[in-house]
C-alpha cells in the first residue's frame, strides 16, 4: 500500500490507498485506488468491481499519528465522486479515505496506519449513519429502533417513521402500561409525564418529536391558562381549573400530532386559533369589538406563520385584531362541541352537566364592519361588512387564516424552522426552496402545506445524511434526558427525578434545567437552537443527571448498563476495560472516543475511588464510568 497527501485550499489533505490484488470471493472489497481532488471541491476515485457503493471518511492530519482516519464523512455513495466543500476553518488540514462496500460481503479495509497497524474506525458509517438518524428523527438509540434500522435499512426506516400509523404500538407494553398512569391528564405534571413516557418508549419516534415540536411552536403556558379559568369571567375552583387547562393543552397537542402526518399547515393554524388553551393564553377572549386586543393577531403572524420580517405591518395587526374579535370559550353540549355558534351551557359552574369547553364565537362582541388585511400588496384580502348578517362574522377567521397560510412569507418561515430541527440550524436558501417547492404542490395528499410531505422533503435532502454536518447541534435538556434513558436501557415512570424531586429539596431535572414542557410563559416557546441551552448551570445539570441515571436501577427511574453490556457480548469481568469503554462510546456517541479521552475513560475504570490503580473493577465502577461518559461533550450533540 502506498499513500500520498495533496494540499487543498491550505486546509485539505488526501490519503490515497492503492488496491490489493487477489481478493478472494466472498470477502469485503479491496482498497480503493485513484483517490484525488479534480477541483477544489470534488473528490473522485476509481471504480471497484466488488463494491456496490462507497463510503468516504475524513479526519484531521494531526490525528494520523494516533492511527486514526477520522469519521464517516459520506456514506452509500453509488458513484465514484463526491462534492465536499471546504469548511471555514483556517490552518486545518484534512485527509480523506474511501472504502468500498458490498451489500453482500460488507465494507472493505481502510488500510494500515503509518505505524503499521490497521486504522481504527472512530465513527464507522455503519454506526454513525443510524445513530444520526435516530437522534434527528426521535430521541436516539434504543433496542427497537436499532433493530428496526438494521432490519429494513435507513431509507425504509425514515419512510416508516413518516407513516406512524403503520407502526404498531399494540404490543408495546412498556409504553401502554406507563401511559395509562396519566390518561386522561389531571394536571400539567401528567402532561409532562406523558411526553416523557412517549419519548422514551414509543416506536413512533418521529411522531412524538414532531408533536412536541408543533406544540412548542404554537406555545401555550399552563399557568396562564389555569389562571384564566380560575379568575375573571369563568371563576372556576382551582382544582377544576388545573384539570381543564391540562385537558385543553392535551387536546391541542394531540391535534398537532395528527396534523403533522395527516394534515396541512392551514389546518394547524385553525387548530391554534380555536384552541381553548391558546384563546386564554393570548387573551383572544378579551378581544372585544369595543376594545380590540392585539396579542393573538400579532403572534399568529410574527411567531406562528410569517415571521417577524414576514411583511406584515402594524395596520395588519390592527385589522386582524378587529377581524378576530368575538372569539372566546365556553362550555358546550357534546353534540355542539365543534359548532362555534352553538349556545353555551349557562350553568357552567356546575361540573355535572355533560359537555366540554370549546371555542365560541360571540356575535355581540364581534366588529362587524369591513376590514382589509395586507392592504396595498398582492396579498390584499377584504373582509365584508356582516352587520346585517351577524352570524357571518364567524367567517372572518377563515378569511384571515386562508390569507396568512397562503402568504409568501409563511412557507419559507416554517420550512426554515423544520430544517433547523431536523437538518441544520443554518439552512441554506437552496434547502428552504426545496421544502417550499414541496409545500406549494397541490397534488400532495393533504394539499398545499402538507406537513408530512414537507417533513419528508427535509429528511430526504442530501444534507440530512451528510455526516459532515452531524453532531453540530446541542440537544435541548429534554432531548438530552430522553436520549440518555433510551441509550442505557433505562427505565422511567415519567415522573420520578425528571419532574418530582431529583434530590431532597430540589425539583426534578426538567425544572432545574429550565425546560418544563407546557409551561413557558413566553410566546416564542422554548428555543430549538442548541447554543441557547449552553451555560454553566445547564451543563452541570446534564452531568448530574447522567451520573444519577447511571448509578440507580429502580422501577421508576434508572439504568441497566451491566445487562446491556452482557447481552451484547461484552464481558463485565475485570480485564475487559477497553472493550467496555468502546461499546459504551459507540452506544452513546455513535463513535469511539478520541484516543486521549478513550484512555482517560479506561484509566477511570481501572482506578479505585481513592485514586489508586485497581484493575479489579466491579459493576458499581462500570456504572460510574457510564455516568462519566454521559457527561462528556460528545453526548451533548446530535
């Protein structure tokens, strides 16, 4: 084998591997030859008869002395070239390795390091790609998701997750037995517990992720909703208010869960506008003809659809507020729940009459005069005078939502947010345009703005599986906590430690990390951008959580790392420290640790609590090692 390095924009270097001859039938492909850059961004290599596709690995030149060849850079390439633009780092040099892979016989060798031994797979494509997919389409690895990808492949797994109804949960006892504890939800803590249980145990990972994404996008605050039920017009007792607010948020969450895969964005906007929780949260019930309230009209354009620079004006906020006057809530009979003009139950203070609380259009509080939205633009829409036919004022909401959903700012704004969740926090205009093109297709099953198809477009972009862009986003605290439980074969009842006290006198970790779901008083919801969650307190709580999870094993919260290791053929008896560290690293990060960190982890396992060398580690020391690894920076990323 020979090797040469070529410069690339002062930051690229290439490893060229020469092929071996005489490869026996049934063995993985031989080494790849002809590797080189034909221009500043295009890597090419020679065809290899035994290979069905190729994988490209990239690493820093500085790591060559450690015998490494870097991480999976691009996988399953059908041809013999790859566009790989330089990244904006100065004084950094990379080398590249290309391997052939046979669908029947596996991946070929990457060759030997300068010292003579085989190069170590830091992040082999066979591990890195599934790990990335599981982290971005859900809450990371667990046995079911890992086995499912192994059985049907990544593309089929993504397709299946996009069709959650095709994934049976009927025999998922781990999920159903825990959900039953909180169904129906009696308070916001039950709502959080449901979210935790689904995130950890559901096979429909993408469905849960998108349901929580949309609920957070159309944010409502449980505290505000509960207070609105208790005070003012409704004057319900606190216990009943707590239950009703939880039911209202649960109802909107489940509506978004359905529409994310069976509906369009216009329907989501209507769910938002008619949500009991939203009406109370943004004071639509106080939006009266005599005193318009602009809270909801501003936020539905700025935060929920068009974006702050979406092209609306203060006049549009005022006109929309007038158009949406008269919307409130009341208790209605069961047969009238979806009729905003149906009469309200007068004696709603009494809990016994059948029925439920829903959106209600109060004709007497609606501004029936003519209005204009987006005046003077191609999107201008007029609202007719309905003073002679007051009930027709209910249609002003439909006119407004149609106009907002169709506005040219809406599709790019929402597409960008979906890309930031699933692909990259800095999407290119090309990525946004690709999603908008799918959004605008009236032939989609749910028509224009079909949310499943827009999500599919994001997950099928080349950039989604471009592993050069992975592990560049910090998980939110909720994502971090859920991913940790799944990765270590953990257990949770959805309440202990995460919501209830994590230590005597201290609230659960979600509260300590400032991420209690359904309880953000700011209309923006919780940030989806990882950097917004990085501070000393947040990192400390994550590290405390990882150690707590690793060290306990109870029915309500804990982990089972010893059985996880043994079931995967990794002996936990003394003398196997490197294998234990490597397995846990791949499990937690989708890759091995860099050599320095790997040796530190091995040394930790071979050291007693008092700091003296001790090769006779026990199960408790392995648990401590797991807690240490859960606190490493690599686990913070997705």
